[in-house]
């Protein structure tokens, strides 16, 4: 008679605790791991894992599976050992929302994540307005993976401020209080936390900066404090770290105001190749001071789909390409194929990079209500 529901035998166990890998058996009963080591009892089902790695499912804390309202498979994560995902990162998402703002949120997601607007229009049922209604929609579906979501700052700003959020307007005290209350209510309803974006890379399909970019620090702190008042939830941020001192101060202030942990996306950038080391040192100092901040570092290089018809491509800052950017795609390609135009593009490449850096520095001003 089987003593276990399942025994996985002879695999290389990597248990996620940081312990050295080891060859072991794993027994499972009633949905729980009951033994790891040498398992003498038989299993109702047995798997020979010789030559394979046996590990817990991965938790991917940074995804944009906002298509969860119509997609149950959540691929490709489900293909690669991921068993739990967190969506609603970078301050973008689809709740709370009113019908008048559907297109705004679609344009923002299309621009930031290159998810085609046509797919979003086809897939999103828009059977919610409030965040708890959005959670109810997700709870009524079945997924191959476990999924958690965060309340996105951009959606909050558009919901409360309307077109003023898109135009970069400052929130009034009343609007900030309403956003804070909505964020706290979302966490109490089941959101994992609150996410925001302060990066120039996040723009709508029309080139508008993400609405959360213009939020003042007072707004961020009041929302963080409201989330902290629930006694649960996390904070998530993405920023350019063009001013490391300012960005670290914002992060530490949000953690102090909320008492909640914060994570921030961290990449190595071509305009400050050593900057990430400085950020890591500052985060280590914050943790030593009792402020739980973690850097989100990708396990592989970020991959981008580029093309003249997409939101990113190698020539987008080049002044020569800008002269033909208004032309239809086929004509752009024809112009760029000419030898003299190719030479001009290469000759002006450095100027394009310099112009881009100047714009980043000019745009990255502290909002007036900071």
C-alpha cells in the first residue's frame, strides 16, 4: 500500500533556501511536501528524476499579465517553472477605471509594454470599475499559475484626475486623499500592494509620459502611508536613477511613511554604467538602517522588439531619421536604404545620443509639488 501520493526519486534538489544542491527523493502527500532525503516508502505515483533538477516553482514578481482577464494559460511563464506571478507593476493596469478612460489606459499599456491595442480591445471585457470588482473578475477565473496584482498609480491618477493626469497636472490635496483612500481600499480588498513609475521610458503610444511621472513626493508619501495603514502590502517603483540621491530619498521616505517593504527595478544603463553599484550601496545602507528595500534585477538581459513601426528602434533619437519619421513605413525604409542616407545616419549618431541625454536631463525635473 502506498505511503505517499507522489515520490520524486533521485533528482538534484535545489530547495530555494540557499543550501547546496543535493541528490534526494521528495515525497508529497495531500498536496504537501512531507519528506526530502531518502524516502523508503512507496508512492501512489513515482517519478524517476535522475538527471533532472527538482525545485520549488519560481515566483516572478515583475510581470505584466494584465491579460489575465481573458487568458488562463499565462504563457510563457507557465512553460518555464514559474508557479506564481505578480502583475500590475510599473504603475500600469486597468483598474480602477470608468468607461471614459478605457482608451487612455489601453494607449498607456500599448506604449509601455508594446501589447497591441487591438489585442487589448478584443480581450478586455471591462466588466469592472472599482478595484475590488476587478479582483472579483480575476477570482472568478482559473489559471495555470497563481496570480497576484498590485494597484497601479497611473490608473489611480487617471481615475481621480481625468485628463489633467495625462497632461502632467499636479494633484490637489483632495485628489491625493482620494487616491490614497482608493489604494488602501484596493490592498484591503486583496491587492498585493501599490506600484508607480517615474521613468521617461514609460510613455503612451502617443508619446505622452506615464501619468504617475508627474506625481509629487507628497502624493507618493500619502499613498504609501495609506497602504501602510492597512498593515499589509508592498510598494513597487521603477525610475531612471538620473538623480540617485533624489530617487533614493524618495524610496526611503516611502518606506518610512508606510512601514512597508519596497522594491525597485534596477538596470545598468549606458549613460551611467557604474550607477547601479551606487544604487546597490545606498539600498544596503537603507536596509542596515531598518528600511526594507530590495532591487529587482532581471535574471537575463532585457529583450526588446524593435522596428520602425514600433515604439523603440535604434534610430529614434537620430536627427536624420526624424526628418523622414512622418513618412509611411515603406518610404522610410526606402530612404534609409540609400547609401548617402545611411552615411548621414551614422555621422549624426553621436548627436542623437547627446540630444537624448540633454532631453532626459531637462525632463527629469522635480515636480513643483515635491
